[in-house]
């Protein structure tokens, strides 16, 4: 997980769960070139299952990797059988919620960290992401903005 607010929040949330009452499975992608490693710097013992093909960048050329990441996330969800899936960040949130919906996870929560809907990408990509978010929002139990 790259250094930043989402990784810190996920670490705190995961560590804060009562291990006698809850089981958790943390899935994370690989770092992009030049990104700092939160786990290595702050929380090296946090149990994380890596999805090697999941990367943060949103590029049309990475569509094949994104589909492979979706399959890997669905596989992990089917094996773990969670009652709740809580996603963070734009791409992981999109793929994780899509996997949770298609695996019929009862509760789906997404936390927005900043935004990518306006001014981050060009107009066409922004419109596409906004449309996808609107569709997913209707299938998400709770949305959190930080």
C-alpha cells in the first residue's frame, strides 16, 4: 500500500477490530514506480493479501490487468465469504465493489479519499468515471467521504 491517508486509515481500521469478534481480510495491489511503501515504513506486520495485477493508475492500456484483478478479488471474496466489503480509493473501490455486488456480499461500504471525478482526468474519462460511480453508488450500502 502506498504511503498516504487511505493506507493509514485501513491500517487503523484493521488493527482496531476486535479479533475475538471479527475476522478481516485485507487485499491490496502493488505499488506504482516511485511510490513509498506504507507497510514497510509504518506497519510491516499488517496481514495483507497482495493482488499483483492491481495497480493504482487508471489507463485504458491496463484493462487486461484490471480484469485479472477483478477475477482475483472475486476469488478472494468467494473464499472468505465476508458479510461486509469496505473499499478505499477510486480504482480499488470500483473493482472491489463490483466484485462484492457480483458475489452478493450483503453490505458494501466505500470510502472516498479526495476525488477523481472533476479536474483530475480529461473530460471523457471524468464523465466515464462519474457514470460508473453513479451506478455503483446505487449498489453501495454506505458511502463515506474523508
